[in-house]
C-alpha cells in the first residue's frame, strides 16, 4: 500500500519508491530507503502536508510525494 493510505501512528516498512526519478532521488536523500520504518504522525484530511516520523526525525511531505512511497 502507499504511505498515503496508511493508518496514523502505526509503523510500516518502506518497500520501494515509484514516481518521477528526480523526486524519488530527493526522497532517498531524505532517508526514505527500502527497509526503513516510517509512520504518519499527523495529516489533514484532503490537505497538505503530512507529518511523518522517519529515523527519529519528523518530516513534512506533500500528499503527492507520500503516494510514491510503497510500504508494508
């Protein structure tokens, strides 16, 4: 499933990134790498941004970016 579709405050493992190459490289640079754990801490319904916790750091993501991150 996509990170965008996950339940808040539950941990997921990143499987892969699927999106524009340049944008996915930026996400990889931020630490969104396969095998890493991530959780959505806060999100506004139908709005941006989403706040995620990754490697002990809170990051803001656009919903569009979260749809490129596949987790299980």
